[in-house]
C-alpha cells in the first residue's frame, strides 16, 4: 500500500478501491510523559492504546452514522488495528474542532482571568489550525471564510454536527457514571462539498472525569467497555 501520511497517532495509506486505510499506533499526545489531548506533539507511548482507540472509534462512528450524521467510516479490522475510510479533503492544511463542556486545559490557560477552572460551558465550539510550529492557533469563523478555507454553511454545519456528536459521546459516558469535559474532532469534506467527521473518536481525544477526578485514556477505555 502507498503511504500517504505519517501522523502522530495514525498512518494513512491509499487503497486500490479509492478509499484510505488508517493504521492506529500506540502513541499519544502529551508533554514530559504526561498525556494531554491538547498538546500538539507525541509525549508518550502506551501499549495497546491503538487497539482501544480503534474499538471506541468503531463504536461511536457506527452510532453517529446511524444518527444520520455523515462520517468517513467504512469498516475496521481489529486484528490489524486498521480502519477503512472514505477519502476526504481537509480544510486548509488541517483543522481541529473542539467542543467544551467545562473550562479546563488550554481554554483556562487562555481565559482563566475571566472564568474559574471547571466552570460549565454551553457546548462551546472552537476551531484551531493544525500547525505544530504555531501551537495550533485559534481561528474564527470569519477568518475561515475570509481565507477561502470554507463557506459559512460549511462552518455552521461543522458547529452543529460537533455539538450533536459531542452530546452522543457525553450521554454514553454519563450513562457509565463519567463526565465529558471536552473533546477534539477533525472534519473534512467530500467532493460534493458536504462536511464529514474524519479521523477518530477515542479516549485520547477527550478529557473525561469520574467523581471529579481525571481518567487517563487507558482507564477510560477499560471503564467504557466494562
């Protein structure tokens, strides 16, 4: 298979049928050996995290597809830790979308003088460019449109779908006694211009707490599938 892209937590290959294959790794984003979904570099490797990330992605992608929300998910192979996906174009050089229920992480680092850590947020959505050198800078809707990266409708669709998907994830976690604080997604678009959820939906992309205490990705995955 042709290697198209080497990512922090996955590699992307081209398939003969026109789709792509994602190969999940055991690498996690973080700093100084501590996991942090908000970091833009690999900080640690956890044996088996690729497998559990794929399992959680399968679970949620199938649920989101069933809810009528468009994603790139086609199928998966747990034995090879791979997922077949539809090809999608990314916005610009890559765009991350974060939905926040609580003021933690980079949000509190930026706005801590205005809000207490852990305060509730109204499914707050923000977008950042994927750019390690610049620290994944925030970008507004107006800037995305002015730069020709997306249309107003594409942005509005992304925001609405982000909030819908986040609720699906949060409700499932809540049913298991856990609270979602924030989650990170990636979106792309199909040849017809319609947006679709891409990448993964896994414990490594979310902050989850139980009884007020943070749950690390591997523990979260074990609790989720218990």
